[in-house]
């Protein structure tokens, strides 16, 4: 989230604890778009909250850790939650 929004990446960054949030204004196809970026950290307890956060959403980005196969497997569950 910090890399995308602030163009800053630190290898010693701590994992998100809880839910992280930021906004970013960008331009797409001649339109100004304000993005709300939520980092749910992949924690099980936040899966229940996700549906209330994504009401009225227009898109989602699910990111996983290529060095951790469990995060790839979890993507399908996150997608199902978003679809419902």
C-alpha cells in the first residue's frame, strides 16, 4: 500500500496489523479518480468485516505473497467473499 500510494518501499516494513487505509487521487482515461485503498492484512478475523467495507465498490485488488503459498490459496476465499 505504501509503495503504491507514496512510492516508498522498505524491506524492513512491518506487516499490517489490523486494517490499513489510505486514499490516492489519480487520473484514468481523462477522468480524476479517487481510490480508497484498504489493507485487510489477510487476517481471518477481518474476512467477516470485508462485506461492510466494500459496499458500493467498483473494483478490488487482491495481492498475495509469492513466497508464501498459503496466501495464494487464500485468494479464492477472498474472491468469494467479495462476490457475495
